[in-house]
C-alpha cells in the first residue's frame, strides 16, 4: 500500500483516521503471522489486537516513517507472542521457538527487500539503454565518472547527465519506500 510521508506524520500525531487505515491494512497481516503458530483464530486476533493497541499507545514516540513503524509493530507482535506462549503454553516455549519466530519475522523483511529489489530493476530496465549502462558502470563496476567518460568516449558532463536521469527516475518511482 502506498502510504506517503504525510500519512506517517498523521499517524504519529495520533490521527484516528490514519490509524483506522493503518489498522485495516496491517491487522490481517498480523493475524496471518500468528496463525502460522496456532490454528486458533481467537488467539491470533487477540494477540494482533494487543499489538495494535500497544502500537497506538506508543506511536507518538516513533519516527514517522513506514520502515520504522512497521518494524516497531512487528517487534511488538513478536514480543506479545513470546509472552503469551511462555505464559500459557503447557509444553513450554523454548529458545528454539523464539528462533522460529525470528525466522518468520525476518521473512517479512526479506520479501519486502525482494519487492524493492525487483522494483529497482524494473525502473532501471525502463531507462534508455545508454543511461542504464552508464548507471550500472558507475554503481556495479564502481567506475568513476571520468573512467566511464573515457571508456565510452563521451564527456564527463554527459556521464553526469545520465547518472542524474537514473537517480531521478529511482527517486520518483521509489518515493513510497523512502522516508
């Protein structure tokens, strides 16, 4: 979902409408995470609601950015789950179980990173071939602008222009990922 910077600021300011949107978007995802550990919908819903309430109570202390707030919400849920299972699980909640929780929560970020990586590749692939190649030489081959200019027999200003075009395309198309 494309929440912008203004949304995150409103959420931090405890805007109830912003929180309602946030809740509607994230609550089902939290429930789905908990359901990976239990088949009890009520348990999953209760833990997810508890995490949302804790989030709301502390939202003013947070940095108003998507990444930070999502990370904080996920951490709250993980801690709620650990506390719950340690308290109510008759078998006991081992350190290994905590490790499993870590793996699942890290999968969330791995999927997000993969999504971002694919978006970057898509943006770069949409650039003119020359711009894309110059950008790759700068970033992947770590060539200086002067080295690229010599290699391509173009001016340094032309290299700068192509790099600027690529960076502008990335900034414009990745604004929802930046805070």
